[in-house]
């Protein structure tokens, strides 16, 4: 068994690894967008897939922008 430990390809990592949650969330959002795009390619081809995926992101942005504007309208 001790010989196996000498031949590890990757150094063992401590159990507690600090991470940057914001970076992880941004990476996750990006990966979800890529997954959406890849799924749309199978259905619509690359150009239409990118158009549809960007349109979806624009809808999300518009919803948040509307939420920012609503408190101003209530005043």
C-alpha cells in the first residue's frame, strides 16, 4: 500500500478548499448558457441557436431592468 501512495499522479488536496462563490456562480451561468446553446443547435442550427439563446438572456436582463424601474414609478 505505501508504494501506491508514492505513485500518485495528483497531489492530495486538503478537505477544505476555499472558493470564490461569485466566480463559481458566473461560471455556472456561463455553462448553462453553453448547454442551452448546444441544445438549440441540434434543433435549429448554429446561427439560429445563438440568436435564440441571446434572446433568452435579453429577456432575463429586461425582467431585472423592469424590476429596477418599478419602484421609481410607484413614487
